[in-house]
C-alpha cells in the first residue's frame, strides 16, 4: 500500500545546542487531521478502570462548536500555533534548502487508513507498544481477556434472543395490529471486575495493551477483520495513535477549523462550486477534497522533532499547567498512567522542576486504581464519566500526605501535627524501614511505593470493614459515595487518620512490622469496644456545611472523646 505524501514550506529552529529542533509551518486544517493524531485519555465503559492510555483530554463538543462559529468569520485569527510532536520519525522529514539553511521543506507521509481493517490498526498499535515496552507481551492479563470474550459471547446470545423476540413480536403484530409488543430491554451489559495487572512499573500501559489484544481476539471470535467498534474501542480512536504526528496541544482549534470548512462546503456556495467542478468532468470525490482544502483555513503548527512519548507528555503537561491548568485529578491520571516506568524516569525530574507534584500523582493514582485498595474506582479521575459523589482527587491526596509525608496529621481540634511527631520520635525505631540515618529511613518510607502505602491501604480497609457498609453506599455508613455517608467523606476520614497518629505518638508505637501495625489498629479502637455503628446513624446534618471550621472541630471533639472512653453514650449532636 502506497503512502500519501504532503509537503510544506517550513522553518527549522533550535532553541539550545544539541536540543531537538522545532519545525514551524502551516497547513490546511483538514490535511492536519489526516496525519496528526490526538491520543485521548477517555473511559471506554462505565467501568472506572477501562480507560485508554492517551494524554490528551477528551474532546469538548461545546468548545468545538464555539470555535467552529469563531472560525466561520474569516476575519478572526488565532495567533498561537498548534503544538505537535513525532509519533513516527521515519515518516516526517525536514529537508533544508541548502547546507546550514533554516529554511526548507517538510514532508509528511502517511497510509491511506481507509484501506486498513480495524484488526490491522489494532495490530499496528500493539506493535508500537511492543517497541516501547518489551515486557508487555509477557504480562497479558488472561483473566481480563477471558472476561471480555465472555461478554462478547453473552452479547451474541442476547442479540440472538432479541432478534427471535422481535420476530415473534412481528408475528403477533400481524394477527393483532392494535397491540404493540415491547421486547425486553437489551441493556444488560455489565462491565466485569477489571482485574488490574498492577505491575509496579507500567500498570496502565499493560492494561491498555491487554485491552487491545482482547479486541483482536474478539474480532477473531466474530470471524471478521473489520468493524467500526469493538467493546468500546472505535476505529477512529485507535487510528489516532498510528498517525505520524501527535497533536500535543490545540485539538479543539483543529477540530473547530476543520468543521468550519465542512460547513462551508455543505452550504449553498460550496455545493454550487462542487456542482460546477463535477460538470467540468472532475471526479466528485476529488472535487470535494479539493474544495474542502480550499475552504479550510491554514493553521500554524510548531512541530517538535522528538518521538519519545515521555517528551510528548512533558510538553502537554507543562503547556497546559502553565496556561489553563488541568484539574489535579486529570493531571495526576495523565502523568502517572501514560508512560512506562522507564519513560517516566526520563522526564521525572524535569516535571518536578516544572512544579508538577509527580510523586503525589503516582501515589494517588495507584490507590485509586489498585486491586485491593479500599479506594479503587471510587476517586475522581478528571475524565468524563466521573460521578459527582466520588471522592475528590485532592481529598485522597491529603490523606496520602498524612501517611506518605508524615505531615498534616493535625486533628481539627488540636494544634499538634501528630504524624510529624510520630516521624520524629518513632520512625527512627520502626522496623518497617531499613537501618540507616533518619533521612535515609524517611526517604525509604515516603517513596511512592514505600512502606507507607501498605500501611495506608490496610488502615483504610480496616476502617471500611469495621465501620462501613460496602453494599449500600447510600447508607449512613456507606462506603463509596460522599453524598449521604457520615464515614466516606473528607472530614471523617481525616479525623480517623489524624486520631490514629495521635494514638501512635502518645503510646510511642514504633510499628516493628505489619503484624504489629495490625495490633495497634485493634487497640486503637479499644479491642472492639468502639461501636461499629458510630457512623451508621442519622446525624441530622442535612443543613450543615460540612467543610466549615466549627463542624470539623465538633466532629473531631465528638470522636476523640468517645473513642477514648467508648463505654459511655455515643455523641448525638453533630450540628454546630
């Protein structure tokens, strides 16, 4: 299959000696769409863990409409260029006009993707991921693949049953036209438990790789090579990863400009011009393509000649964080899950130097996704589909800070930071970290995957199992929804965490090992004397502003007094 070739006059600039050059040029928006992909971070089902591995935000249709209208006025000009980077270096070449000249010609080559089947596109993307991370093919999640194949088989059965029911309904309708028979609602697809691979190094890429392989096997199960969509993965979405250029910034401007060109072609003047061209003997498809290019405004583009995914993510994060900041949830999700461990290492310090809290992002993302974490699938990720009653990313980050950094452990009704006090007085003796200086022991403790993480997971799993109700998030003590729960919210979770560290410091519990840690949990709650229904009551707080200082102090006082002497009556007033 031959390549489609586009050429553009261009200018090469090198900001630093030895740095990757930038190529500046312009091109019609509809042409840029053909060879520039937008790998998007998006959810492919209601399952919180079924997401693609792109770094771009999902397309905002409202913004595209606004930009389409803006570009519809030919006097309107946007000065800032689109930002792109290489995805396939062999297909994008700059040729200078002469030796040492910054002026030259940029050649972009790409396949006619319309000739490729969906299976071929999936296999192409699998090959590209293989070239990035060699270990992926050896770490397929067979359980997840089996789940998707079972889902496909069940959908085939449901579809056959629906067709049979429809046929039966048609027969009944022939005999009694006055009665409309309604078939069963065929909406029973329930995303299964996405058993995370949870490789410590490249979890998200491994999961994405597994999802791709599964779609290939589903096509084999169907006995077809092509389809528009397979279990939430669409042909167009996969194609974005295979184009020779990745669009790092400006996806909405590009879509708006291209849509404006299509609207012009669909209008009266465009259709008249198309009719004239075909009347003169021009092939209709060629005439439409030529007119679309003519009506498309030329957008400036700055192309970074670097095909490393780590650099793409770095550019995206820095550009967006310095201009219109991303929400911390989406930023953390993108940074921590778009790259392999090796790729992330390449830019980690640069991200930290740019003010990106990379370690926080890694730590929180793991807890929001990891199988076995009490917060799995219950934390906002910043992608479309987040439920409003999910725990906010920043809340989980605050809880993580108490355990990982051992600071911020100050109860709302106290002045002392008990997490910091425990670090200073007890961590030097703790058996959970290796021998060394206080600085070395703290560095080991606070690594994104350090001992703190297992302590954190076990602590909140214990809280969930002791006080919470998982199967009914809407209960007073429900776990998983912040809407109604007295337990699953920022204030209560923070109170419990800080009170535990106060207990540890007061009793000088150094935590010799994880069994010793488990013992302290039991003793902290007075060996079961603390009533498990403490949060399972109507606190009568419908009109209470939970995040005000008076509420926090009252709830902290209530808990501290009761937890220390649980033989008395539980507090009943939670309204300051």
